[in-house]
C-alpha cells in the first residue's frame, strides 16, 4: 500500500518546498503512478486539498490523499480512487501532527515511447499541472 516516496528532507531548507513521487493507484485520476509532486510543507490545509501525511500505523510511510473534512481528532482523508482503499475508511481520522504539507503541482514524467515531435509537444503542454482543491469532496464522503 505504499503511496509516496519522499525525495528530500525539508529541514534546513529556505523554502518549505519538496519533491515527492507517487506510487500506487489510490489518487487516480488526479495523480498517477510515477507522477512527481511539489509539496509545500507546513501549509494550511483546507477541505478538498491534496495533502501529504504520515501513515497512522506506519509512520515511516508517506501517503498522499485528499483532505475531506476536519473531525474530532484530526483529518478525514480519502483517495480519489474509491476502489484502491488505504484511506480513513481503513484507519480513521489522521491526527493533525501527521499531516506534513499540501500538494501544489503535479509533474508528469516523460516516457521513452514519446519519440515523435507531436507526442513531445503534447507531453510538454500537459506535464506540469496544478493540483487543485476539490470542493466537492464532502459529497464523495456522503456517497460512500
């Protein structure tokens, strides 16, 4: 159930930004396996934001989920892919101290099969995208 590989420590950094790489399908269609993320550590989290957090039971494992709502004891988080699991439906609310930061950008890696000029242009136009807050997250929670 690994979700995210962290590529740097935020300690000692001038800006609280870092890179992370997604592994696993729990945030499809928003994020895909292999996507790189620009994370702002310590950012204010609001409902609908995509966030990076420590797994409540394996704190050396980082995961990326969507913050749905604040509850007593922390954040209720869900993956965008309802069939993948590994979110608050499995482990309950996530304490505030385990929430590390907010995801701002998705960087899609280029595949080796994209050799034609058209494929490279198409990749360049879609490689960097902002990860926007989904304000309808509470509707998804009620639907589950």
